[in-house]
C-alpha cells in the first residue's frame, strides 16, 4: 500500500460497526431453549462471532431438517427484536462519514444475510456510503476463508494491496490476511486484544473514532 493510504476500506458489521452482540447471544440461547437443547454459555457464541449462523447451529442439529428448524427459530426471534436492540457504536457513524468524505470507497463484508445486514446499517443511522455489501448468501465459503473479501474487492475493482479490512473477530482478521489486504482490529468488540493478536492484525483501532485515521493522508483536511 502506498503512503497515501487505502483506496477502499471494508468493514465487518456486528461487533465492528453496530453493537448487536447482546441480541445475537440472546437469540442463540432462545433457539436452544425453544428446541429443548442444553444451554451453552455466552463465551461459546462469542467465539463464533463472524461465522455464519447455519455453521454455528449445525453442531446442535441431528439432520438438515432440524438445522432448518433451528435457523428459522433464531431468525424469527432475532429479527422481531432487531431494530429495538441494535445500535451504532459511539463515534462510528461520524468516523465512517469522515472516511467516505475523504474519497475512500467503502463496503461491508459480513456473515449475515444481506437483507438483515442492510437493515442493521439503516436503523443505526449510517449514511448511504457503502458501495457494496457482501452477505452470507453471496459465497459458498465464508470467513475465515477469503472468498467474501475477494468478491468484494472484485466488485469494487480494487487490488488487495490497496484495501483494508476492519473487523472485531479473529475470523475477520484471518480472512483479511488470506485475501492479501491489510487488517485492522476493532478493539471495542467482544474479543480481547490477546485473542485478536493471534491473528496478527496490521493495525489496532482502540475506539470507533479511530476509523477516521484510515483516510488517505494527502486528502485529509
């Protein structure tokens, strides 16, 4: 990457731009209880942040039919409560606006389905500055596989070395490294620094306001 900074910045969504962690964990607990499954602690679900819903629930299903039922229960409960229980991390909206204003191209790469991901962006007050949104249904392989990031970069027409991926989980950072982009660890999410350090991020962001630092220096006001 040249000294002027990135041409594109891609973001994970949950735990990075929007605080939906409590809702996600509660949704998993509700799903297991509704199907008579033994409870699993919060840490189990947090470790899986960044992995698609179906993948995480597969361990609790005897077959595809039961897995379908678990996924349906989760989505129904989660989405009916979604708008009231998610919010932007303080400072994230302003920092994203500043980054977009500097001319950087922005996108989202998430393990959520596109529809609910777009809804999350809208209800938490982010401006319409994200050129692309890659969701769970867009690739057959998911983070930590690099395919979702390759797809996003291809749609933007941006080379990996000209991009940064911002994420809060090891799955995000590993996917970014495998895709050949620089990675920025968001420390305001549910993962501790020592966990994220194992994925060797290129950059550390201590608070959402620091997203603004990713703008090209030669275009900063």
